[in-house]
């Protein structure tokens, strides 16, 4: 905070109360993920500027118990009931285009967080192979998997968040059944197979971890971030106008 002086700080996990005062004193806007209504209220009480209700459809390590579709209106109701009208509420998890953003707004969010869509943006630090993995996954329901195995096969017994992760299905994730049935020696061999695959091809379509949300089937090309923003806003506006036309 002292060296970089960021304008925005986004905390994914943990107790935001530990860092909230330092972030606010540095003049930055603070965002923080939560996975339930109680967490939303706790983050608001800690001074978070943007409470992000993260559903189970999100890519990467995520709260696994409810989708954003169910969580967002409950978090909105809880914040309102507790008298927290000042923090904004953002929806995350399963929002990949303008229709998802429009849905989030109707559910009570003030904004949407699009992670996977921008992971495949031209400016993203994802490798070309990882971007290809996102774009070529035609349905995130069958093409991604949520759990702790992708961490385990990479040598991480427990992720620091304590949460499972959602990643694109590939040769690494398909080792899970054999890994669970193996003894310690067998698991070491499977980790070695995974490591060799990543070394040969890099993280991406074939091996390794490509974190992606369940809506990744809506990401069909690698585009500049500005083009993504324009299309998402335009499509959200069209979806909201179409919905308004259904009301008499």
C-alpha cells in the first residue's frame, strides 16, 4: 500500500477486518469476497466498500455452497436488514456476458464481477494454452470441475483459502479417481505424471490448472478487454430492455 499506492484493493479470502483499516487509510477502495449472507454483513461492518457475493460457479477457489443466483438476493436482503446501505454489492460466479450482468442487477447487485471472461482477454497473463482451454470448453457444466484434487495433484495438500477450486477438465483432473484409490507411492507416481505433462505442454488444455468458471462456455474468443467491456454493457442493456418489455 505504501509503495504502490493502489486505488483499488480486492481481497479474495480471509478476515477482511484485519486489513480493512490499512486499505481505507491508504485511500483505496476495498473489495472483498464472501460466500454467505453472514459474511456479507461482516464485511460491511468491517468497512468494505464493495461486498462481493461469490457463488459456487466462479472459477478458481470459490465458496462452494450456493450459486450467485441464490446468494445475491439473500446477501442484498441481509445487508438491507442490517442497515448497511452504503457498501455496494457485486455478484461473482457464473457471470460471463451481458445477460449474466443483467441478471445480477435484477437480483439486487449493483455490479458484476467477470473473472473467466477477462482471463481469456488479450491482455490477460494467462498463457496462450490456458486461453485456448477456456475458449474451447463449450460447456462449463461438463467442462469444468470443482474440488480440491487439482491442488492435491500439484502438491498442495490444503489451499490457503481452505476452499475448493474450479478448473477446466483435462488430463490432470482426470487423474482424480486413480489418485483417490492409490497408496502414497501410487499418488507420487500420478503427481509425477502430472508434472511431466505440464513440463511438456505447459498449463492449459491438456495438463495443469486452468482456473475457469462454470459459464466459460460463453467465452468463445480471445478479445481485447475494451471490446469485452463494450459488448457486455451493450448486451446487458439489451437484456434489461427486453425484460422490461415483458411487463405490462
